[in-house]
């Protein structure tokens, strides 16, 4: 999937970074003003090194920038990167809404797909060896009655 100029790998890094609660909280906390990594680490029940790793994941995804100020490194959320994540989500939503809409139209065209075959008639061919009866069904997953390439 390409969101404007974003290759798949960049979208993967964005969503991997956003998949963790601590990283989302770091984004929130460093959004208004930059915070040092040590200041960020004070707010979590984990080691300084663990928080550094979280910040590194966010930085690789382009969601935060680090700026040196004296001996400290300030972490700031990049609002443009957050906007790119929103665009990626919007594109996914449009894709899935389109698929659901196409499925709805296909189902509306073929009500038997939902209801199944009408009772009273067997859809299987009769076998002369079985005295005109339909062969027994095998155990296993049900077969798909319809295949639509449009989905």
C-alpha cells in the first residue's frame, strides 16, 4: 500500500511504532514541548535504556525527532508524521469500505448466497449406482457456493 509518497516499509514502521501503549504515550507527552529522554523515563516503570529503545523505534518511524540541548536530547513529536499516519488509516478505511460495499451489492444480487439452496431440491447430481440418490457429503469444511473475483 502506498499512501501518497509513503512506501510499504514506512507505513509498516509507522504502525509498528504506534502499536505500543508506551510509545503512543511518549508521542502524546512530547507533543507540546520537547522532553529529554531522562524526563520521559521518569514517567514509566521501566529502565532508562528501555525508554531509549522506545524513542528509537519512534525515531526510525519518523514520528519523533531528537534535538541536542547541552547534555540532553529533547524528544519532540513530528506533527507531519502523525498526519501521515492519519492518511494511511484513511486510505485503509476507504479500501475496506469499498470492499464491504461491493460485497453488499453482490449479496443483494444473489439472495441464495445468504439463504442457501431452496429446500426440496438437491443441488447434487443423482447417481445411478445409488438408486437415483445423491452421494453422501464428505466431512470437512463446507464448500464455497460462489466465487467472486470482484472482492
